[in-house]
């Protein structure tokens, strides 16, 4: 087997336009392609960040995400940044609150969490 890297991660969002604005205009992902799928009555937005893609599916009335207790499956997405404090300042200036910065017990690097419009946990990690 020759797995080389992660090609993409897919998420379902409840408000397509709000999530598109969040990931593109606030977090800086670039749009690869955007399609309305009439047969499914949803949108599929493919975004690029470095070598990885994020697929966003805008679906009407998806079930709510389980938060506590955490359910099996995707726990969070983590983004590598050069400076967690600098990135937190940028996010907070955009009105995106972040948890207090802490040090990862295993890597010794600074980290914190924030959330997308649907409450999906997103991590910043140096």
C-alpha cells in the first residue's frame, strides 16, 4: 500500500453561504470549484489549503452535530500555524472567539481551539 497524504476532508454545513464566507473570506481557503447539485438540492464547494482540500456540502436541515459526550468519528480539524497568539489576534479581530492558548502535553507546542459556524471544533497548532 502506498498512501502518501490526505487528499481531502469533507464536512456538511447547515448554512452554505455563512460557511463559505467563514472558510474563504475569514480563514483564507481558495475556491477550486463550486457546484450546485440539482439532483440532491445541495451545494458542493471544493476548497484548497496547502496540499489538502476541504469539501463543503451545503445540505438543507442536516442533523445537529453531537458534542457532549463526543461521538465516534471526526473530532476536529487542526491547522498548523507559525504563531498561535498572532493567529488568535487575527481571528478575534474577525469576531471569531478562541479558547485560551495552552501548551500541548505531548508536542510542547502552543495550541488553541475555535469553531466554525456549525460548531465544528477547529484547532490551531504550532
